[in-house]
């Protein structure tokens, strides 16, 4: 196994873990969701989805498409960057939800 495949595999595992937290939507309220919250939530899902597609492209066998090692590294880096952005979005929304829960304790749960 090449080193790029090992790196992509680790990013894929981290991406799968992030995906479970991103699509759960635990920080999206039913009635009081702002437009900006919904935009960031969808942006986080899109980042995770595009990162997954880039990881698949980085692991494409040479029989299907011959990527050079540099191209594979570039795809893996872009996937890692999008994964990092998704993490920031998820944490930002979770933090905002915690702040709102503290400010308005009667409106949650």
C-alpha cells in the first residue's frame, strides 16, 4: 500500500466519523432555525460530501484513471481541507446551539 493510500484511508475514517455528527442535525431546531444556521448546516454537509468524492477519486485504480502521485496528493489535501472546514462548521453550530440553550433555557428540550 502506498503512503498516499494510507493517508487517504485515515482521512476517510475521520470523514466517516464527522459525517455521523454532521447529518444528525441535533443543533437544528424545529421552529427557531435561522436562515444562516440552515445555510451553514447545508454547507457542512456539502463539504463532507465533496470530501468523500475527492477521497474516492484519490483511490481510483490506475486501470480506471491514471492519476499521478502528485494529483492523488492534491485530491487528498483538498479532501482534508474540506473535512477541516466541515469540522469548523459543525463545532460552530454546536457552540451556537449551546449559547442559545443557555440564553433561553425554557425553549429547548
